[in-house]
C-alpha cells in the first residue's frame, strides 16, 4: 500500500465499507481488502499482463471488474514484492494514459515546450 501512496497524485479512500481504493484523477488503479488479516488485492493491468497473470495459481480475473482488465491476487506472497510494485506502477500508468494529455502532464509533472 505504501508503494501506491508514493505514486504521482495517488489518492486513497475506503469504498464499499471494506476496500481501500487507490485512484488517480478519480480513476481506480488498485484496491486492497481492509480486513487486517487479508492480503488480497486487485489492480488494473494491460491485456498481456492480464492473460499471463491469470495463468498463475491464486490469481484470477476480479469479479465484476475482471472484464475491464482487473486481476485479483488472493495472497500477497503469490507475487514477489518487486514484481507487485512494478505491476502496481504499471496499473497507475495505465490509468493515467487513459486521461487527457493535459491531465497526464499535470499528474506526471511534465510541462509543454514553449514555442
């Protein structure tokens, strides 16, 4: 979760009473169960990662949002920490990439070249 908090302009809030949701520009990119004993989490991924991840044990399309490229990780130890961080970063970038160019520059801290 700390990694999600470190991503540019990421926000967090609790939705549906038991999900800690990370968003950028009000678009969700990751979700964690609030239950202290749970290590389950979900995130958005591209088509290639979605297919490859869903072939692994204890990783499956997320119910209700799997059709939008979300996967469900049943236990945090299913993915090595570095891979999980990379996939969460990719999820954030995927969501940012779907925003307007102006909003992307704002989030990523880029400026337009003056002509």
